[in-house]
């Protein structure tokens, strides 16, 4: 097959990928869009396989099949509540793959240099490739040939690109692994850093730069190995320093990184499709991070630097009043009287696996002719859109699941709001208390409803450690207990 | 008369109502006592309270001076309180600095407004008292409507030949009367209350679904229309109904027609501010009713809710249905209505006299006073600006709607935003372009080719991703994850190398990327399949 064919296939694949992402603008078109992505990927892989210089067909195909089996197992077994973990661990795979491919490029460069040297030529010199004896040229793989043809300045650029690819890939790898650990509860979710904090990260980044320069100056592959180790450390340390509540930003940031890593590798391999897809994924992740940060009214930098920004400027307003508890009968009575209900789910619902019970409750109330809707804050849960997926899994129709901006104005006309396992996203201090750490963050104005019930495990302050005045408001009642148990208790009582 | 001499207290005077058949009076001996406590002196025209059951002696005993003629009273009074809209002659009597508190019908009384303003008099129109909680004590419309609603039922009973309540007696079984009240405003609710307490089976209808609860709390059954319509928020119209759509009206008439043969007594109270009364009880409905049935039309003054209503008259239709179109129900209960009205006036004076020193302070910043004042200081101040406080607090918690901009302001704002956007874009493009050119200066052409592809892809990515719906962010991450495994291509290219290490590393990369591709796409499909419409 000709090289032109491969390029054409890449163009087709790239367009399909763009369609695949664009199709996600609506629930229905999204179902079609996934197929575009799948077909695009198939075309890309096939075109590469039958492209020039491919000799290891059986091995490649076998590996792909093996990967497919594992991927299938992962995808079908995963609980929807575990989506964030799955996404995080998958990012780590892309990161690691990028590191391997980058190292391969370096090894290939070394081999080529040796090859040229053995023929008394220098890699990158003008006309050097042409003067290679053809018996040496013949057995070269396509990748080898690609490098062998390069000029000196191109080889340098190639090295810069592969350093970038390896570095970003390594950061993505350890970062994703830690993010996975935190999301799966295997690593302590609170923000932790080694002594030295960000100075350590900055130092590691500085050293990386130093090693990059040394590598480019020809100090050899050991610099690359050290650089990789440093990047792995940065990924680990950076994500360790970010608290659980910021995970939506972290996950989308890692998503972005995995894209940029792919793009960097694309540059070093001279493969346009890798560049295109890497850029698409990178910008997608960047936009998601931006949306998440905006939803928390925090700058990207402050999220990445970990913890809740600097200390608040002044004393936080003291919360007055007391939290009044209520039992299932009381909540059920209010629900029976209400004509409009809004449910605000948060990470607590995911943890308790309460979405099925919530969905049943919703069905029951809707059957009674009540208006039941869901209000989703952009950073509810641990992944962008996490709540939507959970509710969809529980068969809650997506047209009653609304975004913050769509529903925030409706709270004053709402009879009952049920807050299930969310805290900061319904905290009135964000609007009322300029000294609150979350001041200015857009929140769901649930307290404006006639009655608010908060389903919560206990009286604690949750992830962010910020006191929530909502719980002390006059129209708020605390419905303590595991979210799933609580909602299940309501089911027989709502008539 | 010596009452005014040597006394600089302001005088509140009430003339006898001149309109025929008007029995009410704006001041009672009781209210006069209260007014005096505010520091005012009180005067009344001889015989003004007679029809309402208050004799001149009662007034005198309460410390009220009695003036023989209307002219003398108008002359002696600084503040005139009366009930009915003043006649032209009355308005001409106003003088500079005098205050008139009365029903005034400012919407249709332009001439009166102008004359009063020209004379320099202040006119407080009782029907303009805004419907806010604080002003309820002076809301004369409500107190009159309350009486009208009560009286409507009594009037109906008077013309209805049977019991209201059902009875089983030795002389046989008596079915209960069935009463339909249309419009559940103050009058309607009062009618419902009276009717149910007399024992009739009462149905009530209103275009505002939110009053269903009130209707049911009064013991009537809400006539439910199976119709979805967005009624204007009651709070925005001051708690009054607004006109409904033709479809809604048709549905409503259909329902009434269905009910008409069973109903013994119909009391209609439907009014829309500033419009003729809607026709809700048509001729054919009257024809369907049983002989002896009664229709009381409280909207007669504005043309009536019933087709056959004759204002101020009681007629009997061909099939023996009595239709009452009286407009003077409150006047028919003059003692009660005078007491309530006089109290409303007294509360108004209390608000006008914050210091209780007999000096009215006309605070035009006050919602209630501003709203009800229709002429002041030589100017016509009608119509008032909308009150700062919404009428009905319960539903009135909506955040302030964004200020309506005039078209010019809007255009200006748009132009400014557009300009800013342009500047932003041009700056970004400039910097971007410059950087790109700078890279191009040093990088070889082969790199630039790829670089351009890269930059364009980033752009496409940004454009495409902004349109992704929020709820699909998780599937987006899963799918981008899957396609970022495109890195498999790099590994596939390298796997055929002669070097063992390269092959092993590449093989691992292929393997991991493959997991990712399949896992990512499958999980995305799984998620998307779950999104269902209701």
C-alpha cells in the first residue's frame, strides 16, 4: 500500500473523531457519535497496520485482541459510581504508553547514530541517508527510515518533542494513578504534601529542564531516564497535594495532559493523526478544567497548587442557630404535601449508591403528578457530569435533570428541596460571607425554597471542612443517615 | 357653631352621601373617637349617618360637631372623608390644601382628577390602596367586597324558594341547594364562607389555580379545569386575575354549561382590573337552569358576568330564573359597611399622621400613601409607580428581573461588548500570529507542516468542545480517553523494529492502548445508552 493511502485514511479518521466529539452536544446525537469514534479508530489502526514497513502483524493483532478482552471486562464490570476511577486509571495507561513510545524513539535515534557511525557517516548530515549502502537501508523499519532521513535540526526538534512527550506522559501516568487511588479510597483523599511543598515540584521541574538541555546537548540517554523519574515524582506529588473535592478539575486536567502527550509523540513520529487527535483531546480536557474551575470560582493555578487557596482574609461569619433533625415520617409528609420538588444530588449519593432509590422515589412522586426535577452543580461528584451519568443509570429521564443555570431561579417557587450528599455546592456562605473560603463560587440557591431537607451521614463539615450555614437555616431540616437507607425509608411513606 | 374658633386643630369632615340609595357614611361615632385621638377634630353633616343607623346625637356624644349643610361642612373641613366618588359639584368645592379621602375611580375620572389638581387639593383614592400586607387594614375594596359577598348569598336566599341546607323532616326530604361561586377573590371567598355555613353544597371556580387551596379551606369544592395554562403570577398583578386565553375561556364555559342544570344559585364575582367584566354565565346557561334558580351578579357595575344582567335591577328570565344585578350590596348593609369603611379611613389617617399630632404628613415615598394619592400639590399623581413591595409575599420571592434596557442602551452595550471582543480577539490573534511566525523563522519546513496541523486541531477542538452539553461531560471524558489511545499508532509503527527493547516497549504500549480503546468506547456506549428521555 502506498503512503498516500495511509494519509488519506488518517484524514478520514480525523474527521470522524471531530464528528465524534461534536456529536456529544446532545444525548441522542451522542449515541451516533460514539460509532464515529469507533470507526475512526478502526480505520486509523488498520491503515497503519497495512502501511509501509509493517512486519509484526500477528504480534500486534494478538496484543490488540488481548487488550480488547481486558478493556471489555473493565467496561462491562465497572459500576457507574466508579466511573471517575476508571477514567483516571485509563489516563494513566495513555500516559505510560506515551512514555514507552518516547523512549523507543530515543533508542531508535541512538541506533541510527550508531548505524551511521559504522558507515562513517553522521546522522542528520546533508545527503547522509542517500549515501548509506542499500543493504543497510533495506532491513530498516519504517520508523528507522523516518529518522534516518532527518536533517540535524530536525533530529534536535525530534528530541525536544520526545522529551515533551515523555515528560507529560510520565506526569500523567503517576498523576492518574494517584487520582485513581484517591477516588477509589485507596489513598488518603486529603491534600498531603511532602515537606517543602511546591518548592519540591518547582525544583523537580527545574531539574527536568536542566536534564532536557543536557540531553539535547548529547549527554546520552541516562538524562532521559532521570528526567522521566523526575516527571513521575512531579505527577505523584502534584496530585497528592490536591484534595478530594477538587478531583473533577484534576481528572479533566489529566485528560488534557494525556492529549498533549499524544500530540507531542505525534510530532516526534511525524504522524499528523496523532497530532490532530492529541490536540483535540488536549483542548477538550483544558476546556473541561476551565468549566470546572469556573464552577468553583477558583483559578486553575490555585486548584493545581492544591488545597483551598490562601487563608481567608478575615474571620468567617459565625453560624447561628442549630441543626434540627427530622425523621422519615416528617420528610414524607412534606413530600406528600409538596407539588414541586427539586433534588440536589452530590458525591454522597454516589458513595451510598442511592441513585436507584432516588430514582424510585422520583417515579413515585411523578406518578402523583408532582413536579420533580434534579439540579446538578457543575462540580457535583468527582468527575464532570458524574451525577448525570449516575441518574441516567438509575433511569431518571434526562429532561428533568437540569444544570445550575437552568434551575437556580426556580428555587423560590419550589416547595421542597432534597439535598442528598452535597455540601459546598449548596452553601449560602459563598454568597453571603465574603470571608468564606468559597466566597463567590456559584452555588445552588436551595435555601430559597420553602423547605429544605438535607440527607447527610452526620454533622461533620465534609471534604472542604467549611461550615455550611444552610444546615442551620430555619427552613432546613437535617435527615441524618446513610443516603440509600434514608431514601429507601421514604419510599413506602410517600403516597 | 363655635367648634372651629380658637382651635387650630385640623378638621376631618364627612358629608352626607348625595347619591340616591347610598346609605353608607364615611365616619362613625367610633371612628370619630379614634380620629380625635390622632389629634384631629371631627365634623359631620346633619343626618349623614342616619341611613346607616347613626343619629346626629350619637355623633355629638362622640365629640363630633354637626354642620347643617354640606356647603358648611366642606368649608369647615380640612380633610373631607366620604364614600362615593365625588360629584362634579363636590369636586368644585375642593380648595387649595384640602384633602379628600374617598373612592374616586381615578381610571375613569380624568376630569375630576384635573379639577382637583387645579384646585390644589390632595385626593386620596381608597380604591388605589395597594394590596400589600401592611395596607390591608385600609383596603376598603376588600372590606366592601367582603360585605358584598356575604350579602350576595343572603340576597340569593331571599329570592330562592328553598332551604340552603338539606334536611330530612317528617314532612319529607329536602335536598341541599347547590351554589356555584365564580371568582374567588375577597367577595367570592366571603360568599363561599356564607354559603357553606348556611349548609349549601358550594362549588367555586377561579382562573388562578393557586386559590384552590383557599377555596377548599372555606369548605367549597374547587371546580377543576383540565387545562394547562400559564397564568400570570398573581403577585405581579397585585393578586388580581389577568385575562385568560380564548382556549381557556372556551374550556371554562364548557364546564359551566355542564354544571348549569344542577346549580340552584350562581354568584359571579369575576372582575379583571381595568376591563369590562368577562361574560361567564351565558344566556343558554340561564335557560338550562331550573325555574326558581337565582343568579347574583356582583360584577353588574362593569357590565355583569351574566348575559342577562341588568345593572341595579332584579329581573326574572323567561324560564323563571331570578337574575340580580344590584351594585349596592354594601349599601344594603350600611351599618356594617360604614363601620368597616370608617375604620379603613381611620387607618389611612393613622398612616398619614405618624406623629399622632393632628398634622398629616404626606410622605410620597411611602408605597401605600403614594399609591393611593391621585392628586397632590397641584399635580395629578395617577397612575402611581408600581409598589416597591410585592403584593403577595408567598410567591413574590423571585429575584429582581434584570433591568429592562432601552433599545439604545442595549445597542450601546452590545456595541461595547462587540468592540471589546474584537479587541480581545485581535490581540490574541496578533500575539498568536507573531509567535507562530517566530517559530517559523527557526524551525524547518517539515516541522512547520505538522505544527500548522496541530494549531488548527486545537482550534477545532475548542470550537467543538464548547458545544458539548454539561450532562455529557463524563461520556466526553471517556470518549476522549478512548481516542487519545491513538498513540497506539506510534507503537504500531515502532513494533516492527529490529531492536528487541523497542519491540518489547512498543508491544506493551500497543497492549495498554488497546485496553484503553476498547474500554473507553464500550464504557461510553454503556453510559450513553442509559440516557433516556421521559
